[in-house]
């Protein structure tokens, strides 16, 4: 398009040059010429200078007249990979990542209006509730596991609106290609295990669950907390088993509006580090 316009411009300027030369020849033959109605003479050097100016503007990103300026793409909030899926690399049995690194869609919003959020801010769902219907507006992450094993999962979250500790306090989580995904509760020497509904395993958690998704909740008002449990009124910690050293998928789906999500961690036993200033895992574009 730019080359086409330059050629047309060149032809136009050369046409003006020929016209002026023609008019000059008539003047030499004795025709009466009004100096106020005849344009200045355009030389070949001026045409070449005009072309040089256009090439300079093009290299600097300045739009040429007659050509539409490219639309600026809106920035993807907090997404270090911009157009891809963030990949977090596990090292020595530990993964720590900012949830806002994912590419947001639908009614997910990036915010930094609540003190205490780590990184550049946090994400929060501002659409309708998806109480029994997980799998909408999914945020996707990749986890590169170098050390196979069973990892505990915790995210840092907050109730961003209201004063109830049982409202705006949960979101959906799934590891669809992990070797196992389960909740575990240890109490009085006994161990209880639950599996998400749709996984083909039982028993299942109290409350809602479907298609391999767990509802992950917390019950604290007024602060950011590293608390993540599943099974209503019977808190089970969340675990994921990765049997091979390879890349796995982690998915987050909205459930309750105004549940703010800050960052997450996966860790082998003895590797837990939920300090607010803990170094983040390496992030690559998947």
C-alpha cells in the first residue's frame, strides 16, 4: 500500500513538473502571464527530496497522508507472555507464580486497588456467578515439572467485597492432565481423601464439583490469605500428583464474583514457602 501510494505521488509530482515546463514554454513565446496565478516551478530535485522525506517518516513510524494508522492493541494486564500461556518452571520442588500473568478474558479484571497484593496487582471476576457450572472464561497456565511427585496447592486470595466469610470467597481449579488431583484431610490419626466429581473416582467432596473441577475456598474477611480448601464444611487441603517430568496444564475458572486472586504455589513436602516476598518461579512463554 505504501509503495503504491509513493508511485502515485511520484507520478502526480512529475505531472505537475511537466505542466509547469509546458507553461514556461508558452511564456517564452510571448504569452501574457499573471505571476499570481502560476505556481512555482517544481524541479526533479524537489521530487526526490519529497520521496526521501516519505521514506524517513515511514522508518520512524509516521503515517503517510492517505494511509490509515495501525490500531494500537490494548495491553494485556500483567501478562509477561502477552499473547501466549505463561509457563512456570518448577525448581527444587517449588513453583510460585503471579495469577495475573495469564491473558484475561470476558469479565476477568486486573486490579491494583487493594493494598497488600503482590506483583503488579491481582485478578478478580466481575461477571455473574457460576455456582455449579465450572469451565467458563478459563485462565490457563502451564507448569513445567522437573521433579515428579505429589505437590500441595495453595493460592493467595481475598474477599474483595462484603463482610461475609462465606460469600465472594471461592473459584474453580482443575489440573486436567495431572496423574491425580485430590483433597486430603488429616484429623485424629485418620485420613480422608476426596476427588472432584467427573474424575471417575470417589468419594467426592461436599458441595458443588463437576468435570474434574474443585471449588477452592477460603473463609477470612479483610486480608490476603494463603488458604485453599475444598469440600464444604469439611476443609480438605488440595494436592496434585505429577508422575513424570514434563509440562502440565493448570486452569482457573470463575465461581463467585469479587473473589480476588493474587498468586499461587505448588510445593513438595518440606518445600513450602508462602512468604509474601518469596522469589517467583521462572516464567517462559509456552
